[in-house]
C-alpha cells in the first residue's frame, strides 16, 4: 500500500486554527480492469478547536466530481463561448466526469477521445457517442482539451493546439511527469494553487512557465479572463474544494461548548454541479 498524496495544506493531525477537511488518497494501479477503482479516497473532518471527529466520508465520488467541477468553472470563465469541439485525452473516470461537467458550461457538437490503450478509447467512444482518434487528430481543431492521464512524457504538443483553445490539464500530478510539451505550456497559464503546482506539477516545474493567475483570481475578477488567448488550467487538487461541507453546519457550531454527545453534522454533496441537475449554478 502506498500513500499517493495528502491533498491538504498541512499533514493530517497537525493542530491548526483553520477549519479545513483532510482528504487522503490511495492509488492502486493494479486495480485497473477490475470492479475496484484504482483511486480511493476518504474525507476526515474534525473540529480544529476541540479535535472532535465530525465526519468520515468516502471521498472517491466526491473527488471525481469536484475535480471536473473546478475545470468546468475555469472553462466557463476562459474558454471561447462558442466552443463546439471537446477533446478528451484519456478515457478513464476523469474523462467521463469532465465530459459531464464541461457539457454543462459549453455546448459541444463533437466529442473526441484518445487513450494510451486504443481499446479503452473505443469503448469510451461507444458509450458516450464520441469519436476515438489518434492524439494529434483529437487535439487539432479542438476548442477545449482535457488531459487526464498518468503520462510520464508529453502527450499533447503545442503545435497541435488551435489559437484560442483552452486546455484543462488534470493528470500526471508528479514533479517529474508531464502531459504537455513546452510549446503547449506557452499559453496563458492558470492554476488552482501556485504553491501546490510548483511542488507537484512537472508540467509547470519542468517547463518553467510563468503563472498568470490562480483560478480564484479569475473568479473574483482581480485578474481579467484571457478570453482571446490560448489558455491552460493546471489542477493538482486542493482540500479547500471540500470546505462547503462545513458551511452547511449551524453558524454557531464553533461557539458552542463541546457536548459529550454532539449531534451528527448534516452531510451535503456541496459541489458546483451534480448529476441530474437541470443546469449549472450561476457561479460556474
């Protein structure tokens, strides 16, 4: 068993005045092709003032959904409004999650998919009315590109990207791995966290690409959205994306004296989009 990563600003167990969930991920590549997911997660939520456990939740589905939801939020702000062609580089869980999330912020007439295992791309294409293609053909002419792989070497070249394309790069979260070549990283770079990508993302570390903004700076308007430029959003995942769980608790929860038998917190799937919803919320 190998701990793949702890998506939190500090190691679990460290006392902090900040009320944030701790999210632990485990990767088991050997599960590929079985009924057991290759990535498992658990969300542990504690009161930081008393240490009381508030919630233990399975985090696999929530992680799957919020990763794609963050990409959709960025895509809505920076991708061309008339984007019609989506290229999915990878055919796993995140490819499916991104297809669902991105389809809620842009209307795609054509879905393309590529996988390092062609049979997987063909299977994805049949299930989602997409076209399985080679990597270059999938990327050329695409308005929005998603890279969701464990590639060690670049799978997308900047020479393939059309001007004004937007790339959501969510895979290969290791300092020595990368999905995009240096030319692809020459686009305007938006990240979920400067600190995190400079520690974890080979796409950023190895290319030495300048970071234009964090996603939050685009959302709050402190940095203008580069709508006419080729853009890349690099995401490595942040535990702060899970904090809406705490917002569902009573406002005076932290002011009350600890009870010997505290009531269970009200759980919620607090995500910018959910399966089966009629439309994305306005903030996406």
